[in-house]
């Protein structure tokens, strides 16, 4: 422990290595007595260092930006971890460079040059600008597969990349220039180095046009349709419309993270915690509880979760009730794992095992959808619970939830097959290269045909 505990703190507070730390103690060790030095147990102050950029790397990236005609910044989680939001705003607004966000970087940039989320789950506006970009500055992002559309998103024939990252491995990606530095220190240094330079006005014009087209398409997609009930997108938009300064939104697996990346507007002083790097089902509730415990004075902490994920691990609702934690849980009930179900149908051509259907004789799970009382489940675990079948009911439920000083669950019944509009970006989803069913073979061939993956170096 004398060696392990300081090392655990070092990793927790290291900007490049930071992450969860596990210290494993065998049972016999736990029962031992040990005379620890008193100085070891004394409180100490840990300083998180901000690594400054190397001069040569800084000059190389600045020179590449000066040569560019259609630059783009991709803001990742490193901007948030480095408290670099203001530095990013000054950099982008001062130089006229548009900014798109990853899932981890959601909410780090606001303004006229903001394009929203990028990649497979992003906005058509961000992806349109990314496709035409000739220089992409990646700030605090690992450029995961979803962000780059499996390396198919960037279509400019001469596109180059520059990566500002505190981790050297993540700064050396896509054959681009590396700028190993703290996000805030790096952006501030780049802004100073580029003093007097400004991106071509065509970039801002393209951003305005792309955003206008995206906003119109999104509004049309969210409009009510005859014979259709509440949709997931409408629920998220309604939740967003009622969000206040300082509110959090939390999501992890299935379609909610992607939909939030597309349409959620982070309120002033608020944050979006969207886990999508590993699609961790069950992350939503403990993450929301952790945020509330860490920030008891924060605004609303809203966890958005699907009914399938909730049924996997609802016990954290009891924890929230035990601790009296004020969290709001929006459960999107669509009768199954509809995100995976959609991929299954579009890439395999068949449906199996992803809906909560009753078994129907020898035909498998093809019977009616199982009626689950999610509100009753929440109440049984100590939470207040309300149900919504339309926007009026949702509004009333949210007003009542705001008045409750504890965990509240709002069960939203949504159309199972109605996804939010697609980003139009290809993703290299694993599909069968060889398959006997002709529909699967045809879908696999069509999927591969759409792919425009590139090697960047």
C-alpha cells in the first residue's frame, strides 16, 4: 500500500493516463495490522501539470493551418478534461475556424461556428463540412471509429491532420502532425502563433449553409406524423427544451447517445456525459449517481436510458433512493434493444432476439410485445415514477419530477421502429462476407460498396 496508493493517485491525476484505478487486496492482507508512518496518512496537495507544446511541433501545425483553405477543429473529451473550453472559443472565433464535437466533447463549444456532433452519430452539417475540410485539427480526441466514419468521412483529396493531445499515442494518428500538449496550453499557444492570420471567409459561409439545411431536416424529422405516437427524438427535444442552466444529461448505450449528439443543446453551465467509446450498457445510472454525489448543488442530473438497458441493472435506482439522490431518469420504452435491432434488419435482413416478444408456438419469439410495468418497477425500488404517452403527458410528468426531492423516473412510451434521421455517414459494421440467405448476401455487398475508406498514413 505504501507504493500502490501514491501510484494510484498519480494515474488518477495524470492527464494522459487518467482513468479508473483498482487496488486489489487479498483477504489475508485485509486482516493484517500494519504500523503506517504517520506522514503517509497526512493530506497532501497533488498538482496536475499542464504540458506546454514543443516549439517545433507548434510551428509545424501553425504552418499547416496557414496553408489551409477549409480548416476544421474536432473537439474531444480532452478539451473538457483540460478545462479548455474558453481557449477553444477564443481560438475558433478569433481565427474563424468551425468546430465539430465528438461524444466526449459534446458541449465544449458554442457559437456561430459550432457544427454539433460529428461522425456516424453526428449532424449532417458537421459531416458535410468535414468531408470538404483540407486541414483537420483534432483537439483532445482519440478519433474513434464512430468519429471518422471508419476513416471514410474525410473526402478532400489532399486532407491533412494535426492532433493536439496530451497522450503521445493519440497525437500520432492518421499520418498527421503531432502536437503533444495540454489542450488549453496547446490552443492558447496556437492562437498566439497564428496571430494576424484568419481562415478564408468561405468556411464560415459553408457552416451557415450546412447548419440551415440540417436544422430544416431535423425539424421535419421531429414533426408529428399521422397515426404515429411519441418518438424518441421528440422526447429528447422536449427534455432539452426544459433544460436549465447547470443541468447535466447522461447517456451510454444504444441509440440515445447518438441522438443526443445530434440534437442536444447543452445549456449554459451544464454538461453532457455521453459514453460511447465502448457502448457500456448499464453505465447511465451509476454515472448519474456519481455526478450528483460529486456535485450536490448542480442543476438537474438527467439520465436517458432505454428499457432494455434498465432491465439489465435497475438496482441502482434503489441506491439512489437509499441515498436520497436527486436524479431524473427518462426511460425510453420501445419494447427491446431497438438500436441493435435496426442494425440487424438493415445489415442481415432478419429479426431475432432483440425485442421483448412472447414465444409463439414453434415460430420463436414472434408473439406480442411483453408488457413490462417500468413505472411499477421504479416505485418498488423507492423512486417516484410517472408515465408519458404523448408530449402533453411528458410535460406534466417533467413538471412533477422537478418538484420531487429524490430520484424520479419518467417512463416514455415511444415508437419502436422510428429512429432519428441518419447522419449519412458510413460505418464499417461487421457483416457476413459469406452467407446462404440471399437477402443477407445482398445487404453485405451493398454495405461494402458504400464504404469509401482511406489510408491517411
